[in-house]
């Protein structure tokens, strides 16, 4: 586990691609509300 990922701390403000491969910044997506980030395997 990374040292900067600690339970209860803020998640790093990442920029990730959405389903259309458009970059999305997590802080703009959340717009001040709590956010759950879930990663899943797209192809089995």
C-alpha cells in the first residue's frame, strides 16, 4: 500500500479518463460532496 493512502485521509486529486476517455478531475466530479471511487476489470 502507498504511504499517502491512509484510512480517513483525503484521496489524492487524480485526473482519470471516463468511459469516453475524456480526462475527469475527481475534485470537479465530486463538486464538494463525498465521492466513492471504484475500480473494476472491464474485460473478463
